[in-house]
C-alpha cells in the first residue's frame, strides 16, 4: 500500500523578531548570532495565539490545495511539544476548528525537533497497513512559550509556526512517503530538555556533536534501506536547528549545499514544525518540482533522531 502527497500548507505569525531586536534586550549582536547560527529573523506568535490556532490555519491551507473537504480526512497526526494544554491533543482541537463531523481519529506525537519525522513514520505505517485513505500530518510549535529570555545562548534560536501535508492512499509505493526511520536514546536527556517550569535547558556543545553525527547516520541508513542512491535525491530538507549543524551534516554526507533547502535564516528553529515549513517554502518558491525526491533528516530532544524520504 502506497500513498501520494495531495496538499500542503503553512502558517507563520505576523510578528517578526530580528537579530537587531535581540540586541536591545540581550548582551548580543547580529554578527554573533548570524556567525554561530545563520539566523536573521524568526516569527513570534501573539500572546493569545495558540499552537492549535496556527496548526488549524496550516491544515486548512493544505485542505484547500488538495481540493478536498475536512471530512475527507480520516486521520490527523500532529507533532508538537509546545501546546498550551496538556490535554486534549492539538489534533482534536484541529478537528473542532476545521468543523470535522465524522469523528475520525486524531492524536499528537511528542518527539521534539524530530516530531515531524515521527508523525510521518506513523502515517507511513498506517498506509502500509491499509488502515486509512487520507492522513493529515501537522507540525506546529509555539517555542517562544518555552524560551528563557535571559539566556542569550538559547533565546535567539527559536521561532513559532506550523506546517501541514495531506497524503492519500495510492497503489504506487514510489510516491508520497516512501520510507521512514526513527531512533531514540533516553540516556541523552541531559543534553536538551524542558525544565519543571517548562523552559528550555540545553548543553549546546554536546547537542551540536550529537546532531552532526546522528542526522547523517539516519540519512545514510534510510537511503540504504530504501535502496536509493544519494545521486537520486533532489533535495535535502534537514531540521532547521542551526546553519553550522546543517553545513557539517551535509559535509559528512557528501552533499553539496546547493542541494540543501535552508530556512533557518527566515524562521529560526521551529522544532517539530521546521521540516514542514521548509518544505512549504520550497514549494511556494518553485524550488521543489513535481516528481522530485526529498530527504528529511532530523535530530532533537530525547534524544531522538530519524529521517524520511518523500517524493512530491
């Protein structure tokens, strides 16, 4: 059982925050932030704008591009770690906002920056099992809720937003989500995690070392598992954590930067929304063409890491 991509959508909050804005509130400079992260601008949600609000807008835009109705979707999977409510899930809140009436299943996955890969992994498994016809996968984060604004090493790294894709059952196994792989290592908890007061705690140097090793490992594993050579991959959309991480990972894989889609300068790190937002940017700008093969590697808190292969 295969699948195909029939729609995508994204949402970025109206408010932007530049490196110059950070210069006004932290002991930092545009040069320091840019040289270490590649980040220039990030989007910040309004105080009254929730993860579910952003997710629902991205989902509605994907539905419109797919030329279907919300009730044509029979499963919703949302990747998020920053929802305002512990329950219910963001996925069920999206159901309400979209006006869905058929009581189809909906749930969240929590795998931090690898969350979207985990969500795609679930969708791929459901299609393989022949259990669903159309699956909406959403990545949505309000990371600004979790930022310690006194910590210049982490405050500049994150932004908010949401991205969505809709996949439909297909007889072809060479389109849509072709393959996925996910991993986790709980012994890496101390490197990157949320605190009791729901703030971010990160050991930057150790996180960097793991990211530049594990993302390429996942990418190599999935290409070998799927029997696809590196030359057949048109674009890599890595998790948008940091430009230096992306460049180091690309070098380890032997991929030229010309094949890497980067939005870290425009969106910063939006955790579980990063991959979907970068994909939407590639589609909206015409960078990604129909029929092309995309490799998604990601790494995040957990530690979690993984990769997905998608043909548009």
